[in-house]
């Protein structure tokens, strides 16, 4: 989908200080910044999604393996470590959604925001490919959104998992492009 398609929104997911610092080199954040700049220039809404928990992690069930480990380590509390990375910081008026699970839709008001702006096409980028990007893509596909994934504006701790998802899994439900190609389609 390009700008000729349905109304779009760029979702910048989990590009937070405490998460982005685990990805060496900052190249993926630079690609996210490129996508954000292109979206802003084209008038495409940019929505930032972050994961954070209240003190004591009351949202985390002991049955949730991933988040229980984060709870036990005292991580992802709603503090400076869960702020959006300053290299892609939201501008005044841009929405920041806080979620409590892996998918951007789970435990957040993202659906309400997307319906309010009339978005029908979601452009996904973020950290990590096998986490928030995969979970959000699946949830959004089930809600009949048109989807694009910016392959070089996503990263995963396991490069092979990233490759398999972006080359074999995501194309079944989304157009998969590099951030530069998507930016060019907006011009």
C-alpha cells in the first residue's frame, strides 16, 4: 500500500530507551527515524506504542513467563527506561499508547485511537520482530487492517528469526518493504 491506498498510520512500537539500547549500532533506530520523518512530511499520523507496568507489576500474571521474568527483574516500570527513544521522540500532538502485553492492541487504547483517526492501513516498525511486530501484525490482520512492515525498521535479537518472519511469514498478511522504499512511495 502506498499513499494512494486507504488512510494510513505509522506505528512505532517498543522503540524505548530500555529496549533500543539492547540493539547494537543504532541502525534500526535510524531506519525508524527515517520512517517517522517521511510519515510526518506526508501527513501520515505517527503513533508511538510503548510497554510499561505500574509499580509492583499488578498487570503481570505469574502464568505469563515472559512478563513474570521482567517483573522479577523489576524491569519495564513506567519510568525513564520506558520512555520513547529520544532519536524518534514524539512531537507535540502525537499519540503515545501504553500497552501491558506484547501486541500493541493488548491492554491499550490503540484500537480507539485508530478508529478515531479513520486508519485502515497500518505501517509497522519496532523492537522486536518476533515480539511486538509479529503480535501486532496478527492482531491487526484479524481486524482487517491493510498492513505494511518496514523490514529494516524492525530488529530481533535473533537475526534468523527476523529473516524468516520478514521473508516468509509476514508477506502472507502484509507488504514488506524497506523504510526508504516506503518513504519514497509517500512522495
